[in-house]
C-alpha cells in the first residue's frame, strides 16, 4: 500500500486532472497503522488535499479530511511538539469548522491555539475566528466593532473606546504625515503584500458601518492606510478606501470621497 500511495502521488504531478490520485493516496495511507506511515508527511498530504477540495467548493470534504488529519496528529502524540504543523492544521480545522457552521467545535480548537501559540502573530487567525463565531450567532454589530478593535489593539493600533474630536484631528494629522501630503492616488503605487491583519480591519470596518459608527470607520481606515504605507497594500485594501469614501460621503464631502 505504501508503494501504491507513492505511485499515486507521482501520478498527481502530471496535471490537475490527476489530482484524484491524491485523494486515493490519502485513503490508503490513513488506513495503515500509525507505525507504518510517517504521520507528519501524511498530515501535510491531508492538508494539501483538503485545500484542493475547498478550491473545488467541497467544504464538507475539506472538513472531513482535516478532521482525519487532526485524529492522526493526536494519535501520534505530536500535538504542539511539532509546533508549525500543529498550528497550521489547527488553523485550518477551526476555519473549516466555522465554514460548515460547527461553531462550538471551532471554538474548542481556537482556545487550544490561543493557549499554546507562541506569538501574537500565530494567534491572529484564532482571534479573528473567535470574533466571527460570535458574530454569526449574535449579529450585534456594535459589539462586533468593539471586539474587532480590541483585537487590533493587541497588535499595537491603540484605538480608544471613545473617539473624541481631538483624537480625530490627531489621527488625521498622522495620516497626512504618513502620506506626505500626497493624494490617495499614491496608494496605488504601494507594493502588494499579503497581510492577515487586514482581515481584522475589514471585519471591523464592516461592523462599524453596520452600526453607523462613522467616526470609527474613519479612524479604522486611516489606521489601515498608515499601516499600508509602512508594510504594503493587501488584496483587501480596496475595501478600506471604499469604507472611507462612504464615511466622507455621509458627511457631505462628496467631491473629496470620489
């Protein structure tokens, strides 16, 4: 079976039409006793195949595969001993459980990550999905915006609970300095870079808009722009500009918002 699984994995390199070979390879390897396989390699293969399933719209199959990987990780005794592997799999599992609506299962894995992850960066997706699980149940957008801001503050953005006129003026001045008094067109020249903190910004902006907290929308957008000027432009950065334009339009600043 090990030899057949290896052959199938080699076949899968011949093109997308042969990806089904990986599914079969996973089934064969997972049927063997843990002592007969390299558990780390099998879990990585499972995660690879789960991504294929997700890309094809089969979130149920993705969830099934990831839970197989989780079972193998636990039975092998590698949980958090293989730190990077555990973190990657746990992030994938709680994201998948959230996608299929299993919020309680997602929360259990999220808590494990928050308790064991070594850095704030490693905890970011757990913090985000903890918020998403709550929001999909409560739909309390005002509280959601508050909780999203708390997450951003963990990562150094220092947004106050109450936004005063003085604070708005200071943040606007910081924005002008960061942009060097250039127009928004300069933002199109920023280098593209994947930055997961923008997933939190996007949710915070949505919840602030839905709860009609336009002051917070402006502050969030300004903070996101300042961050982009230093770190680069994430693929979801356009939503930041749209949110800022909508906030300005609601203030009657139509020309400025266009």
